[in-house]
C-alpha cells in the first residue's frame, strides 16, 4: 500500500529549469490528502448507520417483549420465574439482531465476540474464577474493616440448591445480554470507524450510565460500572472473545446477589443465601449500591487491570480477520 501523501506526479525526477517561462504548476497535495479523510468519514458513517440499524431492531424486539410480559404478568414484583423469562427475552433482544447484521456485514456471527468453537471453554471458566475471587477479596476487605457481617443462613434444604442454580443461569443470561450489547456487535462495528479504544471508552461510559436507572444506584456505582466495563474491553481485546468477560460477569453478580447476599448495582434479589449486613459509612460499605459502590472497589479494579495486563499480554481480538486481510497491526501489546 502506498502511504506517500503526495501524488505520483510529485514523485517524478525534477526536470532542468528551462529558459522559457512556464505557468506555475497547480498544487494538488491538498486534494489528494483529503481522500483519506473522506474515506475515514465514510467508514464512520457506515459503521454508525449499521449500529443504529442493530439498535433499532433490538428496540423493536424489546417493545414486543415488554408488551408480552405486561399482558402475561401485569403485576410487578411477582414470582422470580418472570425474572428469568425477562432475562431470556433481553438476551434475545441483544443477540438476534446481530445475526441479521452478520448477513449484512458478510461476516460470521462469531466475529462479534461469541465464537461457538470456544463456547464455555477455558476462557469462560477462568473468567468465572477471577470474578468470584475478586469479589471475595473485596468482601474480605470489608469484613476486616468491620463493615460486613455474613450473618445466618436464610435458605435451607432444597431451596438453597434451587436458588443457587437459578441465579447461576439468570446471571449467565445477564452476562450474555450486557456483554454482547455493549462489547459484542456494538464494539465490533464502531471499531471499524473510530478504532477499538475510542469505541471502548464510548461504550463503557454508556454502560455506566444505563445503570443509573437501577433503584438505589449512586454516582460511585455508576463510575465503578463504567470502569469495570472498560476492563471487560481489555479482556475482549486480549482473549479475542467475550467468553472470559461473560464468565466473570456471571460469577461476580452471582456472588453478590446469592452467595454473599448483598445489593447488586442498587438492587437486592429475593432468594439470597445469607442474612448478611453492612456497618459503617456509605463510602466504605457502598450503601444502597452494595460493594460496587464502595471506595475499595476501585482498588480491586486497578488490581484486576494490572494482573490481567501482565497475564494476557497478547492482543487476539480480530487476529484471524487481520491475518486474512493481510493487515500489519502488531499483536504484542494493547
């Protein structure tokens, strides 16, 4: 690929100056150097158009889903089975339009972050371990600071197992929905126009803001959600898929809502394992937000970033596509 910003005519040998005066040649570099800018704007325009189309299809599906749920179950706060139905519906809202866009883009669906060949493989389970371990470290720090008490068991017998399995499936669906909506097709298509990290910043901010609709959420929790979303972008870039992030997302939420029985992004779920409690100032405990609103969560996020950056140094996101296109992007650093 010719990267010279000047036209081919400007690269010819300079002729000897003639004694016959000639008209000054017109300068053309301005015209030629504007072509890359026009091409970039075209790429951005197409990427945004495809993203809006994806969101529009999802919006239509979401409207149909909400209408169906209201007709089937008009009273809010009912049995937790309706929570599961709603989460299944939201997962389809995020993923089904991407199958349509895969046809539009001429790409396999797996390019958008969920390749079937690695489904529930090593990255998923490693991410799951990281999620529950990092949350446990945060809970332990709160316990050592005298801000958290495990309390007594709230569930016994079959209900203990029932809700453990229920929330594992529920938060697996949550991981699929949130990770794919914000870091699946959206990340892929916008990266074509404005590159990976600017897209990651944009979508991570959006990820934090949408949590503002949760009852009991606070500004600290919104910032933490945005930062953990940005960390998930790093895991996507270094592992090449969303499976690590889905596993982490699932086990973190499962640990908060069921295992440690604390608020998750401002909400307390029914059927939790323990009668746990917080003691102390909101900046330490997270208040109504839960551990995600604690000042200590930012230390956990920084530690996660540093550890992950060292353990996963190679960029794998889009590696097969780059190889197929003969691209020259290095894959040794983020």
